[in-house]
C-alpha cells in the first residue's frame, strides 16, 4: 500500500529537487548535488562602544541550503560550526534541521 509519505518523498524528488523547477545544481565539497537556496533576511549587528549607543553597518547574511537526506549523508552529515565549500565559497553551518527526508542547513559565509 502506498502511503502519503511515499507520495511526499516522490514529489520532493521530482518537483522541489528538480533543477528545471526550484532547485539548482552546485558542487559541495567536490560532489555535484541539487539543492534549494533560500536567502534569509540580513541582520544588522550592533556595534558596541564606550557609551553603547552606536550602530554599525555590518550585516551578517545567512542562507538556508536544503538538500536531500541521502546527499547530506554523502557529505558525512556535517553539523554546527563545521564548514562546507559550496562552489567556491566557504560557509559555516549555523544550524541543521531535518524535515521529512530534507535537511535544512542554515549557513553563513565563513570569513
């Protein structure tokens, strides 16, 4: 008997992780994968001063990178504070979350 979860997994693979639809192909740690990128809102970081009233224009942009659980396993299932090379940019993992066979990695550019 086919379950709703079976339909969901098929739909995720055929629609969301389809490079002709929402996803894009990238090279992560030397392995080509199809992932979803979502820009997270930039956060303004507050600059501390002697009087603690100034603000800086520094911002920390983060992204959500969603990939299939099977692809995540190919990467060795990296966790928080580990680095990933996506294309030519090095990212640090801020947070990981699993959601029905999809791994969502919140990442920021590693400097």
